[in-house]
């Protein structure tokens, strides 16, 4: 059971890294990003990676399980939008420049 759980965590970690590198392809490009409840058009300013300690070893306080989370900063016509990359359902590059 522990091996199965470990394999699942490793595969999720590797998959999240693949998704993040795919989103980095869109840096400084005009895109349309759709999440569950809305779609946004704008220019991708940056992709931020945050490493969060999910579980610590009780005696030493050392981190024994970490997760990486990625956030996209998108400049739309009126404002900056922060989008959790895990929520993105689709992303496509736009031919024209977003005003």
C-alpha cells in the first residue's frame, strides 16, 4: 500500500512539473485562459512556483512531504489576474494583441 501511495505522489509531482513547463511556453504572449467558471484574455506576465511543506517530521520539524503549486500572472485589459495553474482547463494563444 505504501509503495502504491509513493508511486502516486511521484507521478503527481512529475505531472505538475510538466504542466508548469507547458505554461511557461506562453510567457509574454497573448492568450485566452479558461478556468472552471470564467475565461480571461491577456498577456502572461509570469509563472510563479511555490513549494509548500505539507507534512513535517514531528521530532525534528524537517519537511517530509512537499507540494509544488504554480500561479499564472495574467495582465488583462483592466487588471492583473492571478490564476492557479491547476484550475486551468484550456489555454490558447491569440493572433492579435490584447488591448
